[in-house]
C-alpha cells in the first residue's frame, strides 16, 4: 500500500520540483532589468561572482557643434579641411560640422568590458554571455560590443 501511495505522489513531487526551480529562475529574472547596474550584476553573478570585475560602459559619441542663429550674435567659424593649421580663430582647428545622424552614437550603444582572467576561466562562454546580455538589455539598445581587456 505504501509503495502504491509513493507511486501516486512521485509525479506530483517531480512537478513541484520543476515548478520551484522555474519560480526561482523567474524571480531572479524579474529582479534584473536593462539598467546598467542590474545587467552588470547578472553578468557578474554568472561569470565573476567573487571579484565582480565585469563592467559596462557607454559607446563612443561625437558631441555636436551648435550653430547659433544670427539674432544670438554668437559666431562659430567653420574651417575647411584644407585650412587645418592656418586658422587664427581661437577655437579647435578645424571645427567639424556634423549632421544629426553623425552626432548619434557611433555604432555601438554600450560596451561590455570583460577581464581576460574571466574570459580565460573555465566557466566563460561567449555565446552564454551574449544570451544574458540579449535577455536583460533594453529593447532599444540593439548594438553592443564585448571588449576583453
């Protein structure tokens, strides 16, 4: 009779174990978001739990030069490439003129910095790192790079 009851309960116990594991994973996933600190935390939890050396930095960005209106009476001189080094204007030489598309982020929106000690460790897997970044990053942040230093 006892063996019959154990046979009836064992599928329920197995499903409860699966449910508990899935619940724990989902609570961890909900606790992390696309914020930089949360994404860093998730990556460090998996790959560098002890020293937590994985960081995230912003991508390169060109700061635009603002061209003033005539009414504002603030002059910005734009030099030609052929005038490099010949300008007497006390501004950077030359002052580049950028379009809106050129003043956006240049290619990558953020960089995941991974130390070479972490990248050479046994538990490191580039595909797994990319999967974690893709899972937690903001949807609007599509372009990123991984820098092993």
